[in-house]
C-alpha cells in the first residue's frame, strides 16, 4: 500500500486575521468609511506612486491598485506581505519598519498610514519619516484609535491593549512633523468589536451618520485624518 504524504499548508495561502475581519459586517462598515474618506482625499488620476505603511495583506493598498496606481506596500510582517503578493502581482512589497522607511526622500505622491499608528508608540518618528519620503504638497491619510474616547477608556479599565494616542495629541504633533491637517473624521461609535456579525451594525452606522457623531473627532473612538505635506518649519 502506498503511503500517503501529508504536507503542511503554505501559510501565505491562508487568509490573515485582518482579511477575515474585513468580511464581517463590522469590518465592511469600517472599510467603507475608510475607503470613502481616502477617495475624497486622494485624486488617483493625478497620483503615480503611493506608499501604504502597515499594509498587512493589502486591504488599503487594493484601493489604489484598483485604480491602476503604483503602490509600494510595507509591513514589518513578511508573512502578510506574501499574502498580498498572492492576491495581486501589482503590489511592490517591502518588509520594513514604519519608523525607518528604506526609501529616498521626496519620492511618493501619497501615503496611507491606516490603522498602523496604534502599534507605534514613537508617533513623531513615524510621521517625520513619512514626511521625508513624500513629495511637497502630497496627501497622507492616517488613522488611529483615540485614547480619549469612551472605547479608549474602557480598554484601559479592562486591562487590555489600549489605544496609544489621543486625537488632540496627534493634531498637536502634525504641524511639528510638517503636515497641515486638511480634514478629519470620527467613526467607530458602534458598540461592537471589529469582527462582529451583528445585524444591528447597519442600524448603528445609520445612527452615527444621522446624529453627526463623525464630526465629534475629539471624542470619537477612531479618527481618520487627511493631512498634506508642507514646508517643515520646526
């Protein structure tokens, strides 16, 4: 009898946690808010090269790639980038740290730093290097969990990993890094985790819009910002 060989599956063939989370009702809501905001901030018809910092398996990179824009996707996790390469051959992937970008100065037309700042305590360092690699006048979209929000306070009380930055703290440091805040939006007021499949997600998302909670950035659980590179005058 011929012996059957069992081989371990290639990890890069498997969906990452964040890919699976993006398919949930809550994940789709979050991606929709981020996608609409990004498309308002960046004119991809005039954008040649985009940097996606903390790209993971490409959830945000694909927004630009679908417009035929060239994207360099970086992440500290090489496994996630292998998954991105499997999803699309268009992406240029680089294993790198957001605080030490391995690129020349003034080369990118736009940058994304979506949901990555929550893992970077050295906010100023990351923003400074992002500023360096962007061309003058370029757009950057960044997002973060707001430590000053009710969700941020609950995370702290619960003993889990809390948000690192507050909305006011980020806004104060942006000019020091050479960025001008053009627009920002608060979201994720919904009382669910990001992998929730609750049928109430659309209802709470509707309430968030109707009561204009997205304008209350200072208190919003998550904040997404459109900033523009200006001359840095520290």
